[in-house]
C-alpha cells in the first residue's frame, strides 16, 4: 500500500481536536546528516587518551558522563580515609575526571553546530512551517533529541515573507526571580510546566543542572557558541541534563528521578489518554530502547497514530518500524482501539526543499536590492 503524503496525513488529522508530535533523531539527521547520527555521545566519544575511564562506565553500569565524573571525584575524596598512601591514585582519578569533562565537551561540539547561524535561515523557516501544524493549533511537541535544533528553530521567529507563524514556544522556563537579568532562565517547576507546549523528554544540551535549580542557557541572552557554554557550565559543576543512551529501563529510571524530565513524561501520558487527540511520529525508529515512551502510546486512548517512514517502505528496517507500530495498536485495550497510518517522511520537507530554499534566497536578494535602491533615492 502506498504511503500517505504528509499533507494528506495532516488533512486526515483535521478530524481530531488536537494533534501532537513526537520527534526522534531523524529530525536532526534530516537537517545535517553530516554531523547528526543515531549513535550515542558515549559511542562517539574518543577515550584513546584515557582508556581506563571506560572501565568506570562499565563498573557503574552506565553511559552517563556525569555519573562517571562524579564517581571519580567522590572516590578521590573518600580514598584517603581508606588508603593513606594512595596519593597517586587520587591524583589519577582527579586527572581522569577532568579529562572526561573535556571529552564530553569535545564530543558535544563535534556532533553539533556551534551557533544558530551555522544553519541557513531558510531551513529554520521551513521547519517553523512544519511545526506550525502542531504548535499553532493547540498541540504539543515532545522530543527525544537533546540537541538544540528544535530550540533554535522556535526562537527563529524572523521570517521575512508572508504572515508570521504564531508558534507556542512555552517550555516551562522563565526568569529567575532573584536575578531576572541573568543570561539564563530557570525551570518554573510543576506549576509553570502545566502550560508548557514543548517538552524535551530526554533533556537537552542547553539545560544545565546546577543542583539548586535547572537552568536553560539562551542564545539570545548569552550569545556564545555551544562548546564554550558547555565548557563554562561544566567547569562550574553544572552538567547538561540529558538521558544517556542505554536500555529503556535505565532511561525510565533517570526520568523518574528528575523533576523536569518526569513532568514532561507526565504531560505525554496525559495527552495520550485523550480520546479526541492524535499523534504524529517523525524521525523515530521505534527502537526498543525507547519502550518507556512507546508503551505509553500503546496504553493510551487517542485513536490514531501517524508514523513517518523514510525511503522505500519495503526496506527491511522500514518493515520493522511498521511492524513495531502495528504492535502498539495490537497492544491497545479493545475499548480504545488505535489506528496506525504511515506517511512519507520526506514529503514533510521539514527543513525545506533545495528549490524552495533557492527561490527564498532570490527573494531575499531582490528585497535587499530594492531597499538599497530606495535608500539611494
């Protein structure tokens, strides 16, 4: 059976009161396939200069950089009480903790654009058109990515043509009441989160846990590249809040132990229980390591799920995705059946088409020429 186009899926979804979006890594890969990958930061990190630290992750049973760094620093503080002559080991632990911080920063920087201008404006404008189907019609966006492309797109509200797209961008963060002019904003807690429309279910690289509060560093206020922002925050003992890749059970455990992540999880749960809503999935492989999210869809009450398929629907991996999606429907309670529809992910043109981008650039050049001519006369 041929896939629906994205436009057909949107038209079909008009029968529902709200449509929500769940994003996976394919969202970012579609923008910059050269730097975004499905692999984890841990898998892409270069530990060649300190190979021993891999054993720290293995001993802790985690791929979480923060957990490994804190374990080394805590061990260095505790060791003198048990090993009076362990100065060399203590020094090595602290040295490796520092090295891990730099590896984390370098891995983040190597797998992410440094600043928003690294992405053409036309891509952001096209992406806002895509997001408008959800955030301009009372829907919500849930992302499993921890990169900054979604955040950068939401703040890029300077489209030069047509009517501005009024996207709802509330993510639950606001000014620090004790320092309203700070170069960051802070999470407002559960009360403020009820009005949030954008949820980073696995955290994000611009969210830093300082212990006392969760801060969101903003490009508009801070204006520094991601790598410098991350290095300064980590040096101040604040770590990016993101769920390191691993099993679904480990991801769920971290989500349950963090107020911000758990609140986003509860918002997802609340919306899947709505009988007149629908959900779209874009750029997600429906892999088992995200079953903590997918199982919520299976247990929900919303009646229709639209799943994006990229490429040949008969390809083995796409057949697996389609089978997984149909399994979610099969797991539904008979009183709240779930219908699954598949659409051509490429037809969504999330980051625009090359021809469209070229036409937009021509229009921009013409407008700049017109303004220059007007000023001269």
